[in-house]
C-alpha cells in the first residue's frame, strides 16, 4: 500500500518522473539522427533481420538491370532498362561477377551504352544485392562530380530498390561517397596515387580509361594500381576498365593477327592482355556469322550532298555480298555472340573452340554495332570529316570519328612507306619557274623567320588558291651579318659581325630590311613586284648577355621588343611572333598574350604582345600529308627546280629531317630542319585568324588575295623597293681547310 501511495504522489508531483507504457517505450525519439522511416523499434528490428539473415538473390548484373533498373533520361528514354536494346552488353556485365575472373576490359565507341550497361548497372546490383564495397574512378575531379550527379544520383532517384537501399542519415549520401543498408560503401574518385593505393576495395570501375595518364604519380597505370587494391578479396575481386580508344599506334608496321589489337597503350593494351572477344552477328540473308566492320559499310558516292550519300548507307555481307539494310541491324544484334581469340562459330551458329585463356575478360565492339547511332549517321559524320580534311588538311575530325564513333585507333594519312619520303624523291617533283619570281597562281606572300644563335633563316612562301590552298617556295636565304663593324677586321677592309638575336635588338632590324619590306618580281615579264603580306618570326630561344639593368637579354625578350618597335612604326599588322604549343589537345592555331603572364610587376600584366601559338603535331601532320599531294589546287607544296640549279640540295634534306615516332610525335633525324619548320609555320599562319584562309572565298577574295591586277600588294615596275639586300661572298670552310692542310 505504501508503494502504491508513493507512486500516486509522484504522478501528482510536478517533479515526478512520468510513467512510460510499453507502447511509448518502443516508439523511437524524434531527433535529427532518428531513423524516421521506421514506425518503432520493433519495425526496425524486423527490417534489419530481414536484410541480415535473408541470403542474397542469385542473379547476374544484366538480370538485375532487366528486373529492377529504371532509366530516366528526358529527351532520350524514360522507362525500364531493357537488355534487348544493347544485347552485346549482357555478357560483359555478367562477367563482372564471375569468380574465375579478376579483370574486365571493354573497348567500344561512345554510342554503345557501355558506361550505363557496365558501371551504372554494376553499382545498382551491388547496392541492392550483395553489398560489396566499390570505387568508381573518373578521369578528373570534375568528371567524378559530374558522374556522381548525372549517373549515380539518377540511378538512386529513379530505381526504387536502389533508393530504398540507400542508408538514412546526413552522412550517407554525399557527392563522392554513398552508404547503403547492406553495408556497401560506394566511392567516386579520380586517379591519383593516394586514391588508388591504401585501403582495400573489392570492386573498382574505371571509366574513360584512355583519358587517364598511363603513369599515375610514377606508380604505374590506373588499372594495375586499382587491381592491387582488390587482391585481398580473392574470388570476389574485380577491376573494370571501359573506354573508346584514343591512343596512337606505336608500331604501324607490326602485323596483327586474330583478335589482337594493334600495338598501343591505354585501353587496347589492356584488351590484348585478356581473352580478346569480338562481337559477331549473322547475315539476315545467308545466316553466316561475321564481325561487322567499317569497311563493310557502303554508300552511293555519286550523289552530290553528304546527307544524300549517307541516306544510301548499307552493310555488305562479306560472305554473300547481300546489302544489309540499317533497320535489319537490331535483329542481327539480338542473335549476336561474343567470340574469343581462338574460337569460331560453326554453320549451325554455335561457338566452337576453347578460346584464349586469361583471368581478364576483354571485349572490343566495333562502332557499326553500336545501338545509339545509325549507319547513315556514321557515313554523314565520316564524309563531313573528310571534307574538313580536304579543305584544311586538318585530321582532327577524322581522328575523333575513328576513335569516338567507330571505336578504332586512327591511322593518320601521313603513315606511308618511309622509303618514299627521301630527299631524292622530293627533288623529283620540282617544277620550273624563274629564279626568285612569283608564279602566276600565287595571290600573296608570307615571310617566315627561324631564329638561330647567329642567324635569321628566312623563307618566302607564296599562297595560291586550292581546296586546300597550295604553297609555293619563292625564296630561301639566311641573314648572317649585322650592321655592327668587326673591330678585328684587317686595316682598310670593312667587315661586319654576325647577328646575335639573343643579345642585340638592333640586329633584328635586318628582318625589316630584308623580309618585311621585301618585294619579289612577278613571273610575267611586266616588271611588277609583289610585297610581303605578313612576316612571322619564331619568338623562342635561349638567354643571351646581361643588359645594363642586370637582367638577362634573350631571344624572347628581344622578339617582344622588336614587335613593339614594329608596332610603334605602324607595321604591327605586317609582323607577328609565333611559337610552338606542344600542350596536349592544343588547337592547331590560336593567338595568346604570354607577356601578360610573365610580367613580374602586376601593374604591367596587360595583354600587349600577341603571339601565334601553333600545335606542331597537327600542323606537321598537315605538311607531311601535303608532301604526298601531286595535284595542283589540292594542297600541293610546289618547289622550284632552281633549288637544284643553285646547288641547294641541302634544302631537300631539311624538308625530310623529321619523322613521326608513334607515341612521341615528330622527332628530328637530321640536325638541320629549318625548311620543314618554316613550311609548317606557313600552314599554321594561313589557318589562323591572322589570315583566316578556311573562310576565304577564292572567287570573291579579300583584296590581299585578289588577282594581280586588283591586288594592292602588287606594285608597279617603277615603285621603289624598301631595301636592297647586300650580297656577301660565301665563305667555303671546306676549301679553307684544304688550303690550311
């Protein structure tokens, strides 16, 4: 009785502890971290027990995607994921959970659905089914953020099973890591030594592999670094890499057999490590299986427009020559099969043979089988890229087409038999016109200057109409002597010192005298002359002597000062500096203002000195291809036979002084390469905004590119020339050596 009284008193007392019923006890407290999806602790216990003690479903990644995945891409497709859309992705996806494999490599074009079918579906499978930790590696921090927002967040938002599997709480759904109820921790990252080493992760997926450097902080490639993280997981370990190929072939002469990819780096090198599977499909007419390739695609090339040509696209069966229509491709894909290296498909449509053994499943899908691009679209893209090359000599669009649309490494047009590119072969194509005169087709002249330690090497090049434009060599000479008298000259004999571009600004005045103010007689016996439209000079070089202010004076400094001098003299539009830009992915030509970046005084950091930056690889590829052109008006390089008559055979050696080394770009094989460099300068100048030749209409040209009678750069026979080049007797060091001996 006493106890009951005490309890009753406490209930009436303001300071008493309230009585808690069993129902109230089971109801969780509502706090910031409360698990709000559960009505009470009993509901939570039932849910957790159901997830912990119920074994995971036995299903493959493609089966999971077919049953559970919802796709929401407004403007493209909204609805359930269907394997029949990309049937070639089923086997690669299912091999991700094969306990006998440790790696998975997929090579394909950008329109195959490879990222969605592999990485996104694998992520959803792990979050919903087995709960193994996973890392997704993108090529950069920005790409990782974009992948998280566009791919993973949409997977979670629109696939109910994945959304329900996401753990509750403010720390469970971040931009770069997400936690799920089954224990899976998903990390979205970018390649670095720290990210790809350290704590173990059973599953790693690398997207756009060829956009990632081959060597991560000196530790090796991303695939091998990622594979090391999965080692402790044994049969559950898996490293995936997918990409379209974009690396250069390292040996064009190597004969490739079977399913092997040509020697290269990146994703195709990983593909060659694996069992090398290719996608084969049956001809709807004869039933024979074959691998669909770009060279099987045909079209009517006699039509005029690219759109009309592309509309006639079809695939020719290599067995029976049947014309396969684009609409028949979907059914062919449904019957397609992956064939390993060493396997084949018999007449009954069954895969035979054991195949190449490897613990890496590797797949290479040709772009003609890609579900999200049609054959007419491929043909249209190709024809446009070819037109772009013919108009500009630039192979960038073709490279993108082969890499991105076809899933193939690109073989540049300059890859020809090296025996054909010899000085003697170049000599054999020389033409005849009068020594140092302007041929009739030339519309304007460019002066190109290469700065040497003790000389300015000059080429005058004429530009003529064409698709793309033609180039003519008008003159080649060296500015060797300055106006500075030699103090050590013999008494009574006037002698001049050699120019020193890195040391003396006054020596640069010789460029104005002998190049900017130059004029060349037309080859029509009229006596008229053509002046130089634009002079371009290399701005790079080593440092020279110290100036009065104690600062190093170098070629670049003097080049900038000489530009200022020409600009102040009203010649800024006729003289321009240039420099090679070897930055990966740099455009073929662009104008920059590097002086604003290097000025130490922030107050002087203003755009003052424009410099034409040229991509040497792209422009040298263009030059190399032009040296194979033998048709006037198609981008031909025209060389005069007076080079031979004047004993200038060394010019042809300079023009063949560089070779393209796969993976390294253009490399010098001879000491002197001025002829080569100055020609590529001319090409870069023409395609830059300084000339804008790609937009030039030769039928209605601007005045500087008009016919001679209407061209303001053509001056009369009586007009004074701004300079008269002083001729110096050439000194023969070989003869001098013989006399000394």
